[in-house]
C-alpha cells in the first residue's frame, strides 16, 4: 500500500516545504517513524515493528531513512528526496538515530513514534528540546494537492459503488447478523479496489443509536433501520461513507427524523465555502437538527478531515475557527440517535474548492426502503 505520488520530485518538493516550515518554527530536525507523515514524505509505510524505522530530516543537510535491513527491500528509493540507511541486527539503532540527529537544538517528533524509542533516544540528546512534528508537517498535509484529491475521489467512488449495491438490495440484510453483513461489505470494498478495510459498521434497530457500534451477532430484522458506515484505504488514501436503509416502510417518526437529517447534511455540505471557519459547517448542520427538536440527540462533531488517515485535520466542530482552504478534505456526517430505539447518520466526503464545496460521494442520500 502506497501513496499515489510516485515521482521523486513530488517527495523532494514535500521535503522542501517541510524545511521551509522548520525554518519558520525554529525546528532543526524532524524525526518521524510509523504513522502517515512517513509515507507522505517518502512513499514508504513502515510496519509497526519493535524494530526502529525513522526518517531523520534536518533543516540543513540530507534526509536519511533509517530502516531495519530486513525491511529495506520494501523501500522505493526516491533520489534527491532522501537516502536509505539500513541497520542490521545487533546494531543499536538508537545510537544511529542520535548520530543522524546530531547536535540539534530542537527536534520535532512524529506523534506515532513509539514511546519506547523516544525514551531511549532522550539520554543521547540531553541538550535537545523536543516538540511535535504535527506543527510542522500537519499544515502541509491538511491541504491536498490535485493528485491527492484524485486519489480521494477514486476511493469515494469505490465506496459509492458498494453503497449502491446496498441500496439495490444486493447485500442481504434481514435474517443475517450484523457481523455477517459487515464482512460482506468489507469484501465488496476490497473487490471495488480498496487495499484494506478500515472499518465496516453495521448497526440495526436500537444498535444504530450507538455511533461507533461494533457489528455484533444480533440478527437484523424486518421493520428496522440499518446504519452502515464503512471505509478503507485505496492507493494510500481513505474513503468513508454512511448510508441508512429501512427494512419495510419506516414509521412516521423515523421518516420525519430522516428528512431533518437529510436537510441538515445538505446544509453542512453547502456551508463548506473556502474561507468559512470549520465551525460554521458544524453550526449549519446542527442548527436544522436543533430547530427540529433533535439537538440533544446529535452527540458528536459534524465531521473530521480525511486523507492518508481516516481522521485528521481539519475537524468540523464548534470552536475550530480555522478557515477552510482549497484542498481541505473532510466529512460531513450529522446524526440523530435515540438511545434504546434507533439511530441514523448520513455522511459524505467533501473537498473545499474555489468553485464551491466538491462532494465526493454521490450514492443515493434518501432513506432507501428495502423488502
């Protein structure tokens, strides 16, 4: 699994941008290990091993990818961006990392670097000040370029195809367990081109009132709403979509609530104009739900950023005053959850664009009735 970026020039350009950000923030070295910063800057995704993998990127000097020798064959070298330095068993990789970092005054470390490696590195660099690399790399990753948007669009289209199969009744629901349906949705995501499945929530009836319900052995029954929230990774970038169906004609209570949800989600999508604070998207969706009397049942933020990670900046939540910029990609997913009875959510991925909000998901937004 890799990023759609393949040219060494792309990674070299990203590294140059990181160096410029380092200069602005007074950072001498960026050190990133497992996590998405590494493939963003190198194209290589490290396995989460007990063996250290570390990209050491100095503000001045050559970037070096320190990698276990047995993993080195998996690295696609990117000339002009970084060099690869394999280390063999019996060698202390922490000592090598300290050597590469050198006498840096400020070191920015990736959030996903294992604590054991950071703790072991600290005594080697007693004079260094440590900070988080997200302050350097994060603002670059949050704005997707055309290649990244294309990758997100392709992943969204693949997820849409699975949602269309759900709506068409091609995925049997009644009489099957949530877990069985989740497994089938997962298989269909892979068949549609995803490299891996990140999650496949299937929640029926009262279970749909739990936003992050884990698909269970509960048998799905006629007369229930079924919430399906699924996504995966395709060519390094993520999909995430939520659609609901109802087995049989929905009662008036559910139909009316879903009409509110549908309008709220559309309002949230429309609010995502470049320059608008992220919190205004949340407010736009939340206002319609609150006005309809369901405010207390919308119990989470309206959305999250998406890219190489399912959840990343920008977060669509009250208090986030960051203005949306062209290339920001995020979910719009309001929900209404009545504990012990039913729940519903409607989610699309949206990219902020100069021409207006660019909705990547186009599968039917109605509460499709099956059976």
